[in-house]
C-alpha cells in the first residue's frame, strides 16, 4: 500500500509518541516498506494529473458543492448540499485528496533522483495549481510547513497567493530544452513551452485575484504579463486540459450519470442562455427526455427534496452529451479566461488596452472552444451581450461565468472575487438572510489532529463557517 501523507496515516504514531520528537522522525515514519525509495517521476506525474482531474470534476468538490453553489447545476433529489446543508465532514476528501494524493505525489516527483529540472519545474507548477484550488476553497491552509511537520501551521491566504506567484515564476524560468525530457505528462505531452505559458497564465489569474487587496503588486504583474502576452496561453490549442479515456478512467460526470440521476442543469444558467440566445445552450444541456417538453428547462436551486422532485425528472435538462462522454476533458485554464482578465484589467485602468476588444475575444474563444463560434459576431452584437463600459463588471461577470461551465471551482472563486453575476439563494437555504456560501468548512480531522493550528487559522481568518469571506473576497468591491 502506498503511504501518501502523514495526515491520513500518522494518527497512531502521533498518539504513541505524544508529539515528542515527531518532526525529527518524519522521514522514518512516512516510509512505506513496500515501495521503492526512488519512484519513477513519470508515473507519479501521470498519477498526480489524473487524480487532480478526478478531484477537480468529482463529487465533493464539484457536483455536490461548487457546481451547485455557483448555480451551474441544481439537485433534484438529495438536495441538502444545494440548500447549503453540509457539515465539517463534507469536504474531508477535498482536503485529503488535495494534500495526501496530489501534492504528495508532486513532492515525490521533485525529490526523485530519477527526474530532471524540467520534471521538478512541472511538478512545482502543478502543485501550485493544487494549492491555489485549496486556498480558494478553504482560505488559510498549510503551505510552507506542509510535509515538514505532523502538525503543520497554516499560512495566511495572502502569503499563499503571493508565495505561488513566486513559485510559478521560478518554475517557468527553470523550464529549458537543455534540462531534460518529460514523460508521463498527460496534459501538455512534455511540451515545456506550453507549461511555461500555463505557469505565467496562473500568475495572471492570481494577480487579478489579489488586485482588490494589493493593487500595486497586482497591477505590476498584470502590466508585465500584458506586455509579454505571447508568453501566456494564446489560443484554444494552448488550453490546459486533461482528456479522460474509457471506464474506469473516465470522466467523473460520465461516471456519475451512468449510475445516478440526481442533478440537472440549473434554471439560473439555462434561463440566462435562453435570454441572450446563447449558442452554447445546446452544448451545455440536453432537451428534457419528456417529448412533450420542447425547450431546454433548468431546475431551480435550493429547493426541498419534495419541491425539487415535483419539477419532474424528465421535464428538466440533463447536462449536455458533450460533457457526459467518457473522454470529455477536464479543463483547467482557457484562452477565453486570458482575454476576460485583460478586458477587466483594461476596464479598471490597470493596462492601457481596449476592454471591448478583449471582451469580444473572450466570448469568441469560449464559443470556439465549444464548437459553436460560427456566428460569434452576430451573437456579440446583440444589445444584451454587447460591451458597455458603464456595466463592464456585470457583462464580464456573466460571460466569464458562462464560459467557466465545467470549471466549477474556478467559477465559484471568480464569482466571489468579482461580485457578478448576482446570484440568489433558493427558498430552502439553511443560511440566514439570503446569504450564499463563500468557502468550504475545514475538515473535522483538522480540529482533532491539528487543533492548535486550526484554532490559529480560525482566529486569523474568521469563524469556520460557509459565509466567512476569504482574504481575496473583499466585501465592498466598488465595481
């Protein structure tokens, strides 16, 4: 059995040693007697990418949380998570798999004597993406001390985000054709130029994320990346994707709908796509299986189980077949997002550029990504879609949110950061005053196994509640 992390498997040693000299014995405690001491980096990289794709699109992070909370999907039975009725055990797998599976494997890639500098750089980039997901879901997290202690301290989210900016820059600079070849890369097939573009694109995403808190730092990074935008994701062919295969290595949505039928596309999304005559509607959703219903129909979010059931299972739209194919890709970063970031940066005066041009490019890139870009100009020319500088945040917010379909946690983060679109809680929400979730609970295991550091994080960040705002999520956004 592969021992992946101290978090899952060190409970008994922690008790037995009563925390005495544990940190000095980590290397011995964390050894797996049945495993090679120097695993092949290619296998570890493949595993980390595959597990990340499953994690990103899977159950606890995605279709029982982020997909519902940003109202891309809705529950039609077992509706508790759609009403925000979740607990401190609901996100344990998100935390454990992020650390114990993905980051642990990437740390092993970095430390393997069988790798090279390019392997280590790619591992650092992919680990940075994982840490970015974790901090944007939970807030303050173990970062600099993770895997160095059985009870790692939590870094403040500000420090995590700024640390990742530096790690990604260093990793991008380390990627060189003279630093060895990469095998086992299921995202970019060992293309270091594309990994450099992905790393710098992640820096652009993070810079915009911190702009409401540290405008000077964010503006400098965004302006520098804009000046060197050929070093970013520059077309849909550069998009960061993981393509699944057939069962059992199939797309999690295909797997879920092969045995269950609990979700439908949200009424919020379908009604918006119908309102603006969006050609992505037929990609994002299926016509209801009830032949008497001839239009796409979404399910309302936040209903009790009885009311959700009463909408009619066969009268509502399932996700589009594009997303339910066994080999449908997990998408981590797109050319569309690059353009929307620059559109916002231009609208906010961070760069001297044409916000409308980048807004239009962002929409066109998304339409082309989903194979419906033939009439992009006519779609963009509609008054309900056309760019209006006086409503830049709302327009960019809606279009970015639509384009993020399939990237639920990214949509969840950007909705909190930007403040658009304006979403409303459903009638059976368990949160007070129409509030919406703004983070995940820390797992209950952190309270029991890492209690003092957990308490320090809560004291700094705020209560361990769904409604606590994270550092990047300022309340008064002044859009």
